[in-house]
C-alpha cells in the first residue's frame, strides 16, 4: 500500500490577499503624492497635505493590527485550530 501524501492548504488564500491589501494600502496612499499635494480642504486650520498624512498614521496602525489578527487566525487554522 502506498501512503497518500498529506494535502497542504493553498499558499494564496482570500485571507492572505486581504492581509496583503491591508499592508499595501498605506504605501500606495503615501506614495501617490499628487493625490494629496494641496492645501484645501483645511481641517482646524491644518492644510490637507499635513492632516491627510497624520490621518494615515492612525489608518496604517489600524490596518496593521487587522492584518496581524488575520495572520494569527490564518496560522491557527493551518495548525488545525490549536488554541492561542
């Protein structure tokens, strides 16, 4: 009798695509300077150029946290649902 090799889960999964998008979004937003290189609209007297970048610090933190949690969930499911 020959043994059937254990089937590995696919490397690229929808969850991993979401993780990649969460990590890629801040880079795209910050590298596309022409989209935010302007003064208007101002927010409490701060030009758009500055408050847009400050907002992305918070957005990037949130997206990185989401990506980390999704990665942890993906790793647990690959190990057979082992507890934390």
